[in-house]
């Protein structure tokens, strides 16, 4: 019998919201599992954007899965684990964010498990495999937050 990860054991590994919450938590000031320099490195590796500081990270901001505010940019992530794009949602989210943050450069990312391409060309595609690779490149601290992240990484593997 194979060993289950913590997320599989709790039967939450296939819930899109859990993955969004974890990713948002990693980039939040509450997460202490990696040093700030490693958080910035992870941000660069995942989004190919250079920043000095991550100001805040939110989930479910006006139905947008993840919103990350940095010292110079906004990063918006639409997370699709087991569903696909529908109802022009990417266009709607982009209009909402552009309206709310109209003077800040915004980067849009479409995160999928299976590498589905975004219908909207303003949204760059990233996959859970990209997330896994980016997380493997950073150094974890030795604390409870890092243990949770290591379990998450084991699940992604």
C-alpha cells in the first residue's frame, strides 16, 4: 500500500480552493517556511518577474482566485485544477482588476494541472509542474510552515 501525503489523507488534494489558499499563503507575510529572499526567488522562477517586496496576497478577490501585490506589480492567478475556462471569466476578471488597479502594471497567469492554454492571450500559461519545479529550487527553513510546504511538495510530486 502506498503512503498518502497529508493532503491526500485529508481528501483535500483535489480541491482547487486548497491549492489557491496554499499558493497565496506561500506568498503572504504569514508564511515563514522560506526566507524573504527565497520567496522573491520563487516569485521570479514562477512568474519571471523581478520584485523587491511582496506586499500582500489574497484569495477570492472579487472571484479572482489569487491576487498578489508587489512593490511594483499586481499578479493575478486563475487556478484551474479540474475545470476549464467558462463564461468569459478571464475577460471579466481582467476588467475588474484593471478597473480596481488601473494605475498598476498587472500580470495575468492561468494556472492549470493539465497545461490547458488560456483563451485570452493576455493570460500567460503556467502549470502545476512549473509550480513544482519552482518550489524544488528554493531552500526551506526548519519550522512548521516548511513542514506543511514539504508535504504540499510531496503531493505535487
